[in-house]
C-alpha cells in the first residue's frame, strides 16, 4: 500500500484493483457483523432459521 494514499484514475474514480480491495474489506466487515448478530441471537435463545421446520405445501 501507499501509506493510505490512494491514486485514482479518471475523474477521481477508483480503479479495478481499488474496487476489489474495498469490496473485500467490506465483505470481511459484513462477515464480522453477521457473526455478532448470530452470537446475539444464540445468547437470546432464539432458534436459528436452519432449526425451523420446513414449510408445508398448501
């Protein structure tokens, strides 16, 4: 990395490599948030969606 300084392409838009880096970072952030939500659900004692019985056809 360049010490946090990003070089941008035309008109200030990030290039493909910067988009990939941003999206990977965002995905890691969301995975952490999902883990936190799952832990909270488990602490509250709510069943997870995978524990729900299958829907019955009408």
